[in-house]
C-alpha cells in the first residue's frame, strides 16, 4: 500500500513540474515573437515632454488672454477748426494762453500772407482729457468759427492684436535663443540666427506701432486755422474809385500784352500757312488745265 501511494505521489510531482516548464517555455516563445522595440516601448513609462509642452502652451495662451483683458479702451481723437479773426497777432496771443492752460503744445506752425488773406495754421497736441475743453475755449472769444470737425477712432482691437502678437514673438524669440545655445552644426546656427534676426525686427516694428498708438491716444491732435480776410486783393493799392480804375487799366494793358506775346509765339504757323496756300493754288490750276 505504501508503495502504491509513493508511486502516485511521484507521478503527481512529475506532471506539475512538466506543466510549469510548459508555461515557462510558452512565455519565452511569446517574448521571442514580439519585436524588441515594441517590448521596450511597452515596458518604458509614458513620455511626459508633450504633456509639459501642452501645459506651457496653455499657460502662455492664458497669459496672453489675461493680458488682453487688461488693455483699456484706446480712443484717438482728432479735430479741425477754422476761425475768422480781426487781428492775427492778437488771436495768436489768446491761442497761446489757452494752450498753456490746457498743458498742450504746438507741434507745427505755418503762416501765409497773401493778397487775399492772412492764414496762421497750427497743429496742436493736447492731453486726451483736455481735448474738449481746448476746443470749447477756442470757440469762445477768439473769433467767428467758420468750420469745426471732431472725430474719434477706436483702435482698441488693433492695439490688442499687436500686443498679443508681440507677446508671442517674444516667447518664440527666447525659445530660439535657447536652441541657438544647443545647436551642434554651423548650418543650424545660421538658420536659427536668421530666425532670431527676423523676430527681433518684427518685435521692433510691433513695439513702435504700440508706442505710436499710445502717443495718439494720450495726446489728441487739433488742426487750428486762424483766418483774416483782407479788404483789397492788392496789398499796396488804396481803397477808392480812382485806385480801382487805375488797377483796371493796368490789368487790361497786361492782358493785351499777354495776347500779343501769345500771337508772336505762333510765328512758325504764320510762315507755313502761305506756303500751304501757294501749293494748294498751284495744284488747283494744274487740275483745271488737265480737265480743259
């Protein structure tokens, strides 16, 4: 009986060891079938670089959006005024006093003295908050307002767009600078340096545009024209019938002289016309003789 039990136990141990070897061999065969690259990929952890990049991009986007939200309204105000005055010098002194009170300044001044009128044109830059007060001051007490035009231009959208693009360009510029430090070949270095140069130029242009818009927003522009009409068309002639009669005679004589000079300038045509008439008559006579 003991021999039978011992025999059965031995058979059981042999079958168990056999099945274990079979499983191990099957697993080994499976590993041989799968390529080495796939095994490495399956066993290696998931990459985190793309996740970090996504996080950086999302943070950059949120930063630019947040910056865009903080940009206030950008309104550019411009105006044109023409005022008829009795005395240009007196009116100019009044204008200078109003400019001083409103913390404005004259960007350009142009004076013209013609036979018909005197004109003083001023380009005035005034702080945005004092623009309306400046125009109201010019409308009262200086002279008769002949024309007035005021316009407002909302450039908030343009300013926001330029500011966002500028922020992104600066971010890319830093990335290219980091890439330049890690470049291994001369070709890569030259290509990256060219990209950096292009970005720096674009950044300078964008920053200049933002400065220009800020200047136009912070300081409004007013084109002011002071106009004085003269009594006579000639500055030297006196008022009266005799002076006007003499002026008329002078203008008539000048017109007659101009007419004569114009006729003299046509002398080549006066020479050609007789020649044309001579040949035309000659041709007509020959034609009559042939017909007869």
